[in-house]
C-alpha cells in the first residue's frame, strides 16, 4: 500500500462527497483523513489515502473524476502526513512561540510552499490568494509571499497561515516589551505585560501574600480573587497590567512576585499594586509604579487615581517617590489620591495637597 494526498473540488451539495469516496473505495483506496474546505467554486476535499501499490497517479485521478470530482491534484505522501491538520498547526504554533524568526519555515511546512519570501512593502499588490500564490500581511510591517506549483491555495489555508504570522508578530512584540529590572539590592526580575495565560502564576502570587497585603490591595477583604476577576485584571479593556517574575528556587522556573494594574476609565486611570511580602521594601513597587505612570503619560491620560488605606504607609511612601504632586481626599480610613499627568487649568478642589517628599 502507498500513501497519497488527493485534492479535488466537488459541488457543495448533499451526497456528492459520498459519491467521490465510493469511487475511491471501489478501487481499494482507504481514506485515512479528509478535510473539507468551502470555497466559492465548491467544496475542496483534501484526502490522505492508502492505495494499492498497483494504482498510479493517472488511475487515482480517473477514480476521482468518476466520483464527480474536478480540478484533481494527486501526490505521494510520507508517514508524517498521518498527523492531522490541527495537530500540525499546533505544533508549528508551539515552534513559533519559542522561535518567532522561524515564521518563513513554518509557513513552508504548513502549506508545502516551494518558496516563501518576506517583502518590506506590497505597494500595488492585494493581500490574499491567486491560484497557487499567496500574499500575507505581516503585522510588524511588510508581507510574506508564498508560491507552490500545485494545488491552488484555499481560503482556509490562507486563514491558517495568517494566524501563524500574527502569532509570531505577537511573540516578537511581547519579547520587545519585556525588560530586566535590577533592584537597588542587586536582585534581577523580569517585567512584562501580563496576559490571560498568567492567571495561574498571579493566583500563586495572591496565595503567597499575607492577608494584610491582599486587604491593602483590594480594600474590601483579604479573600483570594476569583479566576474570572484575575483575567479581567490581567487583560483590561483599557490600560495595562505588568507582572514581575523572579527565578524560583529550582533556578529554572519563574514565579510571579508582583502585579501592577493601570485600569483606564474616561480620561483617568486607576493604579493598584500587589507585591509579595518578601519582595516589599526593596524598591520593586516604586519601579513598577514609575512604569505605569510612563505608560499613562504616553497614552494621554489626564490623571492617575489611587485608593489607599490611610494606614498604608509603604504605599504612600512609594507614591511620594514619584516626585510628583498629588491631591488627597479622605473618606474615613480611605484616601483617594489624584496624580495629575497633564498641566490642568486651575481648579478649586477640597482636600490636602501633598507636595513631593511630604
């Protein structure tokens, strides 16, 4: 028996696929996998088959045509073709997460392309597919051009390829946003934007914090936040969340030791910090707060808001280290601190004005 790949187009009507498979079965062809890709010209059926050694390419094409298939393409396959398409795509995605520079090779493997090239610009060219040529948008700029002799590309293949390119661009962007932070005592941490995949690590952070630290962060209690709430904090609709990670005791894994949230609403953004107890009073909170302020400045927010318990001396000290004036309004044991980011018009406002170093 010999492995073959067969691709053919059939009318997208009930029963037409069964006619094609019956024609193959009459010749002893065993269908191992099949994918159906809708197009405007009909359904493109992509088969991996095990056929008798006596059948050659011409006979397989004839069997397809007798089964109402058209635009048939047939080629020998290898055992690795037995991996189904979702498994292959996930494998390539995993490779790109580790090495986004391998985008071209991943596209070649995914689509069996004869050539893959990157172009800095595609002026006058429409991204999409034309027969056996494909042009993909690179979110980082430019585009990827792919060609193969046969068969023609399908819209489903284009969508898969574009998803891989966007994944690689996201990995590159996140790597560029990641920095190494050196604290005054020489400790090194990794600081980067958070994502939904950080829920488990951030939950461990909360578990490693004292009830007092959690209460100071959330004001309303010391209970562990639900995973759904953590996801919203990690990927806010407006704003930014940073996490700081330190090498674990095994020297391989990293553990999240701090989370800094910037949650935008209107022209203001609320800021909150949570630092694991053994990393407090080491300058980490100040460093994270400065990064959030810089992001808020660039994003065009008018002011930052911080809700702090009056007895939370460490957080008030961290705010003063920003060396920016702030306005404080007190409601019982709660202080609401406003840090202007733009030069505002003079406004009458009740409260105490905190000068830097006060």
